């Protein structure tokens, strides 16, 4: 091979590396300016933060548990919703489209407050249900509707020929859905579910409003009682950011692995 | 638009039908399509087609694209519901009833016909998330409730027959088009159907891969499988078919043994079609 080929490749690789290094450097400088600047200006009480950081960070496991279980229930609702949205039964379709419409047409914060504050007015028993359960219910209910559309699109992306082949073997519609369409649709929607999970980590902060003691609630409560919200909210924001970054990296890896196994398929 | 005819009191017969070389003497037709009509919207695609296929026969349907030959095949396994007429496969008879409410019984009868008339598609339509073996046993295990190890034994026999034993555990994406189509044939055979329907099985293939698929199909024909094949491969039709039907604008123009229809066509439209096909090749 002509040595020029190798030289070109090396030069390209060097260029790419330099670009990434510069981007990384820029980020470090920006973060330094932001945090370091506040620090140097004496606006951050480091002693206060180190005293309370354990309590605030103690909300992280709860944030993750809330996000993970809400995504889990949202997926179940979304599969049912998608099947409903694709149903030829008008009543089933009506229920599914009604669900999607009310959820997408109202703010998440209103849904959370409604479930926590308004429902006990209808049936007092609701007041006895722990806030965290109601919070997970609200988040699942909301994300289930958005993810209904994701699953519907995933199911509709399966080529018509797959259904033809399943029917030609004599499969019923139900069997075709379970054995042929859903397994392929789930692969298609996995990256989108990853995105929803990352969005869920951030939206889980909203249920601090119903006193679930997750990350934001702790930051907010400590901050406002001690008049030091700058420190606590900054810490909370950085933690949310770190969590979403970490899960984006995980998601990237997962997608690459799936792409590889697709190649193997 | 013509009004659709009421069902005939007497069964109408396919004027071109005659038991094939391998047909056991006295055998009844195993596929009977009677006076099939099909509209797509206001487009009248099939205009009264009657076809009888005897056991162990190979029938080739030829004609230009849009002539209705693929639609006829799709009506045979109810991928498309005929607008009028009846479909009978292995003694299961289903009359077209496009306005009737779908009953469970109707759907069960259609599934019965589909099990007995296995379709091989132009685009293969293998299940990409399953291995070759899983593709092939899916129907027997899930639809016919054959025990898994028994299904695997049958599947291996047919995978071997199409020459792909070494690809048993591969996923379809790792196979060539010709290999995929041979897996699709094995998948259809493992259902142990009464008749095989081939819908332009080589049209989506790279020209160098057509031969291996036609070879498998010709073997099946010579071994006495019952097959209806929509194809443009005249050499295959000449070698393997008991009868060839030329279809144009939704009617059979002529039908008969390949040496008659392909080599000495009596109708001018058949002559024009064959002349064009040969010039193109």
C-alpha cells in the first residue's frame, strides 16, 4: 500500500483527537469559571456544603429508585397504550387515545398535584397512600402516555412482510404480535426508552413538591432553612447533570452493543 | 363496472385443467379457485379466474406486472380477500364474503387454508430476530403445536434438503439472498402443507443467486410437491411445470403444457408477451 494512505489516516486521527481534547478543555475551563469564580468571590460557603452534602446526596438513591420504577411502570402502560392505539376496536382505541390526549394536554406538575392533593377529596383513603407511591404513579402515568407514541411508532416500523409471513404460517394476530412484532419493536424503541429514562431522572425532581425526600427536596429544604440555596441548588444541579451524563454514556455503550449484535444477526 | 355474478349452482371447471404426470390416478383437485374476482378500490384486478390444481402438480402463472398473477396467489391464501368467488384448499372451502362480519369460525377456516397452502415470498420475509432453525420451527411449534424436538427433527431434514445445514444457527442477516430464500422454502416445507405458493421467488435476487433457488424448486417439483409458482423464469416453467397459465388483465388467456403455451402459443397476446420477454433477456 502507498505510504500516503497511512499518513492521511494518521493525520485524520490526529485531527479528531485534537478536536475532542479541545472540546474537553473548553468544558473544564467553563466549569472552572462557573464554580471556581463563585468560590473565589467567596459566594460559596464550603464549610456549610461539606456539613450538609451527605444529607443532600442521600437523596440520590431515592431519585434513581423513583426514576427506575416509574420507567418500568410507564413501559407497561406504554405497551398497553400502543396496542390500544393500534386496535381496530373503537372502544379500546377510544380509551387509549383519550389517555394519551389528557396526559399530553396537561402539565405534569398539575397531574402530580391533582393526584396528591385533589384525589383525597374524592376518596379520603388516598390520603393514606405514601407520597412516594403517588409520585411514582403520577410519573408513570405521564411517561406512559408519551411512550405510548414511541411504542406505537416502533410497532408500525415493522415491515408489512413480517406480518404477512406470520399470517402465512397460520399465526393468529395475537401470536403474530407476541412472537414477531413486539420482539422486533422492542429493539427499535430501546434507544428512545433510554432517552426517556434520562428525562425521567430530571422530571423526578418535580415530585419534591409533594414532599418526597429525593435529591431536590433535600437541597431545597436545607437551602431555604439555612438561607444557603445557592450552594444546595448548585450541588443538586451538578448531581443531576452528572447522573444524566453517566446514563448517556451507558446508553451509548448499550446502543453500540446492540448495533454490533444487529450486524451479527 | 359489472355486477358480480351470484354463485354458480354447478361447480365451474377450469377448462385447461388435466391431472399432471405425477398425479395419482383418480385424484381430486387439491386447490380449486372458482370464479375469483378482485377489486382494489375501483380497479378490477381479477375478472373471474377459475383454476384447478391436482396433487403433485406444478403450475406456473406468467404475465406482465399488473396482470393480476400475484394477486391471484394472494387470494389463494387470503393475504387478499377475494371480492367474489370461492377458494378451496385440501377440502376446506371458503367463499368470498367481503361484506360479512368476520366471525371466529371464518378466521379459523382462513388459518386452516393458510396452513395447507404455504407461501414463499419475493422478499423472503424471514424473521430477523430468530436463527435459521428458529425461523423454520416457529410455525410447527406455535401454530401446529408440534413438540419442539420433533419440530427440530423435521426442520433439520428440510434445512438439509435446501443445503443449509451449516447455517442452522445463523441469523438471516448473515445469509445471502439465495440462502434466505432457501430458508424460506424450508420454513414452508416444515409446515408440511398440501400446496406451496411461490410469489416471484427469484425476482428480488442477485442474478447469480437465482439458480440455486430454482434448483431447489425444480427438485421439489420433480419429487411431486404440489406448487403454484408466479414467475418470469421461462426456463424453470419449461422444465418443471405441468401447466403454464398466461394471465392478462385479470383473466387467463391460455393455459396448458409448457410446450404448448410457451413454444406454440395460440393467442396473439401470449405471443407478444413471450416475444417481449425474450427480447429483454
